[in-house]
């Protein structure tokens, strides 16, 4: 339903799901390599060129739910992957502060 393919290799994987009458959301974070990031993006249906430098696409509401603070060293990049209902919309943010260990944050939401 949420279409968030966590790649291999990945570690520090965490997720949280919320549901209500209007929207269901899956929050996922993981650490991966360059190859893992490419595999994840391909699995979602986008590619590295779709990431916009400096674009923190996960909003304040979703950050407050998870406690994510995108204030550390970057560079940061992000994208919004909109799809036709019933497929989810995914907000993706990538932190490249450590080039060997990229942190990926995803909010995937569906509307019933």
C-alpha cells in the first residue's frame, strides 16, 4: 500500500504508521549506500536526477510526528513523488553528510 522498498544494504531502519479517516501515512528512515539509494529510488519509480538540492520536502507536521530535525550538516536533497490515487504520494529527503552512509527519510501517504 505504501510502496517504500527499503534497499539492501540498509541499516538504522525505523518506521512508524498512522491512520485516520482521511489519510494513512508510513514514516520510514534508513541508512544506505549510493547503490542502495539508487535501488530505492528506482523501486519508487524515480531517479537521482529527480532529487532537488536543498529541498526539504517533508513538512513541519510530519517532522513533528517523527521528531525528525533536518538541521545537521548536509548536503540535503529531496523530492515529492506524486502518483495517481490509489498509489501513495511519497515525500523523500536524503542527507549526504556522510557520503558512504546516506540517510533517507520517507513519508508515504495514501488517501482512502
